[in-house]
């Protein structure tokens, strides 16, 4: 069976609540674009015979103010990957907001502690990013954190094996392509501020891309032993 789940990752919606780098601001999509994307999901799924899932990285305040309400109205869950060091900081999610996200039926996951490249970590760095961050997020939401999103999508065999050892049940990346819905390694696509769901989503489901994503999934398993 070919992969047929496309995961979309939003990094911010609307105008950033705090100053961000030009690279980060590129991934803040207009509110109208985000809301229209959520509204269009059922029709796109039905037309193409696929599954579309929504995730959020970085824990921006817009996840709660805009991202969550649209999902709740649509009756869809989301995955919110937060940075432990930014919990409660200006422009980012508070512990109370994170608990509301969980209560709504969505999932809180870990994006690490300080938004750093995990390929460059030493033993102490992996402890902070994979273990200490998870504990801090769990304490904030009062629930287990079992999923992680890799910052920058920066991964190698060591990063993946460290995540396995840490007991994360599913890992989300910035690797492009479709995913198998229950696979441990989950590719994603990040809409940017010029994104249009009606124009940009349908090409993701071409026969060529479904086959390519499926072959890559098997190749990753063999290469990384995951």
C-alpha cells in the first residue's frame, strides 16, 4: 500500500506577537490562508482519497489564538510541538493554554528545549533536549509527551537512534513527502506565507509522489534501522 497521509506544519499564523527572524517570518501564513486551509481539508481528502493532518511547531501564541479554534470548529485534532524554554514567554503558549489544547482533544509534543540543531549535541545536550524538555512539558500539561518534532528537520542516524532510546513513539520531521499514518518517522510539509491550499495541496498527491514517498519510507527503514 502506498503512503497517503500528508502532514502540514504551521509555524505561525498572522502577525508574529514578538520579533522573529526573516527566515521565521517567511513561515507565518495569513490568518485567512490558515482558516481556508482547514475549511478545505474534508473536500481535498474526499477528492484525492488521502488523509491530511495538521501540526504546529515552536509553540507560538497564534497556535492557541487562531490555530486551535479553527480545528475545534472543524472537529479535527492537531499536534502542537512546543519548545520547553519558551513556555510562558511573551508571544508563546502558556502552561494553561497547553492544557486547554490537550482538553480539546489535540496533542502536545516536544520540539526540544532551545530550538537547536540536534546533530551537534553532546551527551548533556541530548539530555536537555530529549529528556529535560519532555519532563518540563509534561509537568506543564499534566500528561505524557510521547511525540517529538525535530528542529529544522536536522537529522542523522544518531539523532534518530537517540529519539528511539528516549522512548518517543512517533517522530515528525521536515522531510518532504507523504507519510504512512502509523509510521514512527513522519515526513511533513511546511506552508509559507505564499501558500494556497487549492493550488499547492493537490499536486502532493500525484501517483509519482505517492510512489516516491513510499519507496523513501522503505529506504529510510533500511538506512537508519527505524
